[in-house]
């Protein structure tokens, strides 16, 4: 397995220990769990969608939870009475699964729905107004008494 050198990325990063841990976790989880397959789609500047192929799962078999900045999707297919069923080919897996998605700050689940064998989870990013970037006006350096600020004159009586 090749090692990826992320040193140039970390040179301009603050708090890169957390980023390093997040990347390591993401690569490890991706290598371990590819079932069921999923897509992550950016639908707008602050909107995303996670699509997970869950053929054979009912709504009651799936649990979607958001805990802080982690979206957790679990699936456990209900047991079916298959005593009289003989499969000639069984290509649709229905084994239990769990996917964890690390969400950026202020990203929330808007809704989740089951459509044509796909679990579709819509996410939206709502940045509070107090945390949004704001433009700072640049003023002339001579305003308010010059470049050094207002001048306070010392009277000779005080000295």
C-alpha cells in the first residue's frame, strides 16, 4: 500500500492533528466497508446528498442518526420466513451494515427518504450569521487624529 505524503497540505493548516485523524479514519473506513455502495453528491453551494443502495431493505430496517458532526446510517434487514424458498442465485445482499459520515460544521440532515431501492439523505449547511465572513472597511490612516490615533496633550500644570 502506497503512503500519501500530506506534508505540503499541513504546512498551511491550523489544527492539522484533527485533520490527520479524520483523513486516516476516512481512508480506513473506506477500505473496510464498501457495502452497501453509496454516492456523495454536491447539489448546490451549501447542499449535499448521500445516496445509499439499500435494495431489499424496508424503511423500518434502516436507522439514520446525526450525532454532532457524524451521520450514522445502520441497516438490519428483518428476518423473513424462507423455509420453502430455494435460491438458484442470490446476488442481492441483505447483510447488516453501518456507515459513518463525518460532517463539516453546521451541516444538518434536512430529510431522508427511500426511493426505488435507494436511501436518499439530503444535507444542508446553515452557517449562523455571526459566523459568516464579514467585510471590514479600510479607512484612511489620518482619520481620528492621524496615524497614531488621537493626541492627548499634557499640560504643564500636571507635570
